[in-house]
C-alpha cells in the first residue's frame, strides 16, 4: 500500500498502521488518546485518508502523537 491512490477514503487501524509503518497497537493507542483523529464504530476504528496523509506530510503531528522518534 505504498501508492497514495491505493489508499481508500476511509481506512482501518491496520491499514493506517501499515501505511505509516507502525504497529496497529500504536495507532489504536494514539487514537484512544485523541492524538490521531478517527471515529470509533463499535469496537473498530476508522480514519480518513486525509488524516493519515496529513500525519505524513506534517512531521510535527507525528511527533505530537509519539509515532516518530
């Protein structure tokens, strides 16, 4: 899932984690803390493609979320 055009408009925690090259647990931990914006539907999280792309294009957001060292 390296091409941006392959990433759907709404992604799961697993898809977001794979794209960002972090663990799914990392994405879920930060989503639960409100550091990665998303929507919880039942027990599952969904994230907008725009949110994930913004994290990549703005390193300060990654640092704030603790995703980047």
